[in-house]
C-alpha cells in the first residue's frame, strides 16, 4: 500500500488526473454534522469506477448518476443534498445539509501540478468551480504522513507493522540498520509531514538522534521512557546545548494510552497519537 493510500482525497485526485473522462466530486458546504470533512472528494470514472468515499454508499451511487449528467451537459453541477435540498427522493440519514460540486472535466494541468507538488512533499491546491463565497472554492492538500522509527526490539517492529497497515511510508533504523552510537543519522531526512519516534530501552542511543530530530521540522518527535529516563534525557540535551524551549517538542511519555505495557498496545497508542497530531495539521 502506498503512502497516498492514507488519504482517499489524494487517491481521488490522482485517479482523475490519470483517467480521461473522470469527474471529481467535492463537498463544498456542510450544514450540521457529517461523517466527512469539508473538501472531501470522490472520483468517478466514465465506466462508473469510484475512487474515494463520501458516505455509506448511497450518496456515491447518486453521484455516479449525477456525474453522467454533468458529462452529458459538459459543465460542472452544484448539488444540494439533505436539509434544504429540492431533491425529495434522496435524503441524508444524519439530517444535515450537504453541498457537492461535480466537475466533469477538471483542468489536467492543475491536477498534474498538484500531484507533482505532493510527490515532492509540498502542499498543493486546485481551484473548484464554485462561485458562492460561502462555499469552498479552493481545495488544499498536504503531503501524506511519513514515519521514522529509531530503535530496536518488539516495540519498533510492532509500530512499523501497524503504521504500514495504515498505509504510511515507514522507515525503521536501529543499531543493525545503519545507526551508530553517539552519532547522528547519516542518511535520514525529515520534513514537516514526518513523525520521528525513538523506541530505545538503552537511552544512551538517544542524545545525537534527538539533536538531529530537533534540527528537522518534523511535526511529531517522541521518545519512550519512564520519569527517570525523561529527566536524564532533558538534562543531557540541555548540557549539549539544545534550546530548552525546543526540548518541549520531544513528547515523552508518548502515546494516548497511559503506561502501555506490551509492544502492540504501545504501537497502537503511539500511532493514534501521531495520526491525531497529523489530523490537527490538516485542519
């Protein structure tokens, strides 16, 4: 599974860019609550292939029909579903109102440019065919999350396995995979959409690795360890010249589950924390 699989909207964007005649559906307005975010997208191929998800299936099948109409008319369609909709034969069970724009022919150059930016680990955006100032008229994207696991043992292995099953791009580095005690990583890079997690029982490994991590724009830096390990770690980094305010970027204890005592639970706890932090960045 590729890193792009983490984000269904990006999968839809890529599909539309690669498939002639594919339509792009975007939620541009929400009244009330809904199970998807504003800007959620769905791609519909000319053969009715669906990439992405906007609801439980009923809305998707309705949009397949409407996308065919938009192709036949050769112009975008802005549709209202749920509360306030003139479509009396289609209802949203949540009771909310939903505005969806269907673009039967998105600009290929804009799509290609957005995909290129995302592949380069940079944010991107495309314009939407919406003139109402109260609705979304530009869809912004951020790169998919990347995870770097520094450590060894069952905790590192469990976190890597779980993160990959979630579709994330994962790099694992430990003493047996290129790391040297007392040295910074030589071949690793991290951008603003990267999470760095240290999972060492021998905390002597951590100093140069955390110094390196703090020099990156990584959105998440975490290290496992008890209270004594946390105090020693902070003192070590302070003595080495690290900015005390920068040290607040190091999360410890890590994860959403207090005092996880087995590798799989710790992995679930940490991954949930990483994903929650990423979702806050996405807005």
